[in-house]
C-alpha cells in the first residue's frame, strides 16, 4: 500500500470510528432519557393507595404486560422496577452523566449509601470504567478498602471520596487495604513462591493495573540496583503519571519483617538519587505481604522520611459485610 493510500485509509478509519462512537453515545443517552422518564411517569402516578407493596407490584406487572404487547421486549416487570428506582435515585435529570450507560446505572442505583454511590459514579466517569470493571470494583469493595488504607478513615475522607472519587494528591492516596488478586484464580491455601506470584501478576498485568488504580504504567520486573558490586532486585516497578513518581512494589509471601522495610528504604533512596529525573517526585514504595504487625511497623517506620507503605493482599474477594463493619466501627470512634 502506498503512503498516500495508507494516509487515506487511516483518515477514513478514524472518521468511521468517531461516527460510530458518536452514534452509540447518542443511542445510549436516548435510552437513559426514555427510561428515566418511564420511571418518572410510574412514580408520578403513585398515590398512598397504590404505593402499598403488593398493590404496586400488581400495577407494574399489568403495565409490563401492556407495554410488552405494544412495544415488544425490554419492559419486563424487573426492568420497570429498575426504571422506577432510577428516577427515585436521580430525580434531577441534569445530574445524570452522558458518559454512563443504562447498564452502569443499573449497578449504581442498587447502592443505598449515597456517599458510596457518588464515589463509584465519579470513578466510572473519571477512569472510563466499563460495566465489567465497575462490577469488579464493587465486588472487591474498593470504596471500603480505600477508607481502610491507613486504618484511620474519617468523615472528611468519606466526603472527599464521595465528591472527587479517588483523587491522587499525595502518595498515601494510592494505598488500599487489602489488595485483591482474585483475577489470578489462586486458591487461598495454595503455597506459592514470590517469583511465581510476580510472574502471574505480569501475565495479568491489565487486571493488576486496574487493581493498583489510576495513572499506573508498568516499567518492568526484577529491576536491578547495583551497589558495591552487590545486586539487588526490585520485584516490580511502575510509574504513576498523576503523582509523577516511580512506584516500587515488593512482594512478600509471609508476614512482614522489619528488614523488608529497610530494604525497600534502600531502593527508594537509590531511585531518588540515581534514577529520578529533575521532574520526578520522590519515589513511592509499597510492600505487599500476606500479613503484617502494625505495632512493629509503627516502630520500624519511625524516622523514615521516604514514601514507604505496606499493605496486605488476598487471593479471594474479601467479605464485604466485614469490611463495611470495620469502616463503620472506626468511623464511629471519631
């Protein structure tokens, strides 16, 4: 293919893709608008009498049957219930985002906690999450894990997450507790070497990047550091474009030890003074371990000025109710 033909093909392909995306967005916005209005019509025709649960259920069932007869599929009893909930959850149409699909809203409207729902909505928009990505973050309780990241969640942090989503201002904003690697398909009790875990994470790098959060770019694994003819290796190195920092990750299969913190501190000092460019901020170190002793960690980290954090990881989706209870317990202490 000649250079001229190649240029025309690229230009036409781009044009067609843009038109398809625009059309898809317009169709989605129309669907959301219609379903919101159907919910509005249902709610506006409710009164004290037919608002009773059983009576209201019968009204929706009959309405579903009639609409299906005249309009075809898409108006099942369940769908009408979701449209009703959609309108009651978002009574102001101006607050509905054109970036989200009806399927996104199907997931969001079942979240009763307003702050939590606002957080996931903001993240969907800011990070361009697909519905599948949203479902994964809901299943793994991202909101609660961010609140538990430093063990001291507070009302201000709840409000910040609700208003902005995960807003990266400082290194600690990256951290969550625990990290969830359910996408690896590893059984919880299966013994695994650190090298094997690292290889599996690299193999599933897209899922791992989603779990790490926004702005991460993979630099490489087993990155060598040479000091006095001794070689050290950082398990995984990333770069975060929002914080403009290298992020060094070390994987520990067992309980965190004090010497692990000292080793990571060495890595951070090396990256700051040898690897960093003038536009880079201080590097960030994250040690991911099977378990940790917070008391030991407090003493070991005292006096360390580097951005060094620790967190645990799990191979399965954590108990959602347990995480929610932990957040509520700590919040109630404030």
